[in-house]
């Protein structure tokens, strides 16, 4: 197979076009702000590369050869294509389009990110977001996602990271559960209560339970385990037991009672490959994610713990669109 010949110097084609259009090297040199000798050298090399004479020099300037006329027509098409390229770039800067793959936990994706997505889509109608939700985060090195919102600080040294905020967790119970079983006033009283826990395949829930209740056996206390955030949230909401949930559930309308017995903070990280953020659509999505997790806008994501009873006092933003009734779940 023979490789097709290509023009190695596109800038030389542009110089040739300007010299022919201006009618002389001197006029072209003034327009391009280069020396006459520099233009002559570039055109001589261009003619040698193409293997045909393009211009005839005479006392009043230059004129095209027969071969040069054909090259001139082709160069005009090249110039038009370059204008189309710049126009497409300008449009892409104004209107981002394409797909961005975002890895995020099911709870944060459904309970917090999804209700804000309509506003993002209105501003970026041609940008498609592919949400990859689950307990296991996507592998950015294997290109499983462009961005990752995760609750574990990335350990890979070549990944970029931004701390979005802090997720604060505490025990919650429904009013119906408390009416039936009473209100625990200490962790030791949980031996008489029912717990629901979010589990995974690695059984990390057992370690988490032992850290909070080292002297209470889970037998007879943990009556429900599930591996899906929405099911876990629904089990607390429907009064099946007491469960640990992020504090923002009350901000999105969950009619649950916070129990002032235990709190835990987990940092939220935005992670991406260094080369990914240079892509305009990925950068636009990352900027939006940082906005909707901004601790300044949403006080429940601050580093310091703020009790849900104080949200109405410290939150200064507009009404949240999130509603638990719309199947929006936490974490």
C-alpha cells in the first residue's frame, strides 16, 4: 500500500495564497508582518515540495502559472475549511455538546444531584450526562468514567481531586417508629430497638456496627440489611427501624426525627484524570458539580457539623426542588 502524499506545511499554503492574492511579495510581507526574504524562502520550499512552479516573478510583482492556478483554487478551499473550523470551535465554546460519564453513589446521585439536573440541562441542552450509580466507583484509568463523585479520597497520585464538601451522618427515625418503640436517649438503649443498616458484599457493615455498639450484639437488633441506598432510606422512612442517614435528608423534605446520639463526617471528593478536564464538556460538568455541592450555598455540606434543626436558620438559598415524595433518596 502506498501512503497518499500530504502537504507537510499548511502555513506555506497560506503564504502562497496571500502572495498570489496581493500580487507581490512586498505587499504580502506587509500584510503578514514578515520579511520579503522569509516569504521567498517559504514559497521556494513549497514549490520544491509540490514539484511544480507556482509563481512567475516579474518587475511588477508575481503572476500564477497554470499549475499555480490549480493550487491557488485548492488553497482557497483550504482557507474556507479553516474558517469553518474556527466557526465550529466558536460554537462549541458557546454550546457544549457530547456525553459526560459521571460515577457517583446511588444515594448522592438520586437524592441530591438528580433534582438539580433539570437546570443544568436547560443551560446545556446538547450535553448528555451518563450517570454511573453504585457502591463501587468507576475506574477512571480504565476510562469507565470521566468524573467521579466519591466518599473515599483517591489514592492514585496521577488523579486530580477537589474536595466538594463533607457529608454528615447521624441516626434518624420516623415518628411512627418513635411512637411505637419510644425515643432512645443513649446508645446503650439501642439494645431494645430495631436497626436497619446499609450493607455491601464485603460485610463492612459489621465493622461499622462494632465501632458504634461494641457491647451490643447485632442479633435481635439489626433486623434489616440492604445493599441499595433507596431501600435503606425507605426502610427508615416507613418505620422499620432506626438508621444512619446524611443530615441533608431533612433539607429535602424527609419527615424524620434526628437522634442526637452519634455523628460521623465523610468527605466528598470530585476526581478526574488531568487530561479529562481539558475537554470543554467535562470542565462544564465539573464546574456545575462544584456549585451544587458548595458548602457556602448548602450549609449541610460544611466541614463543621450543623444540626438539621438549624438548617432553616442558616440556609439562605431559594426553596429546594428536592422532594422525598419524588423518590429522591440520600447518600
